[in-house]
C-alpha cells in the first residue's frame, strides 16, 4: 500500500510527530522513491525527521542528506539515540 504524500504531511502536522519512518520495497521505482522523499522533506519544512529503510536501490546508492537510512535491525538503537539526543536538548 502506498500512502498519499499529502496524507502523510497532514497526519504529521496534526499529530505533531518528531519522526516519519517509511519503508521502500525493491519493487518501487527508485526515482519515485527519491522524488517522494524530496517532496516530503520540502513539505515538512524541517518539522519532523525523515527515516527510511527497505530494499529499494535508491536508498542504497543515493542517500539524500535529509533522510536517515536504516536497516530494520538498527531501528531500536536509532530510537534510543534519538531519545537521548532530545532528552539532552530538552534538559539544556
């Protein structure tokens, strides 16, 4: 299932999310994956971090600088690191 980009942006705004995590399958066109991430980044205006994963070739070859790319096994550590980073910001 592919969620419409504007639905993601609106949900992120309403819920005031800190992170949007998306998975891109190998079947998705790599150009569409990169274009979608670029548009999402622009529409979010820095209000949430973009995290991505999956087997799509675009994430392996050309990682956009505004997207953190993870393997599934690395997510728990990334969340812990994000929480520690934001706890430090909130405390300081």
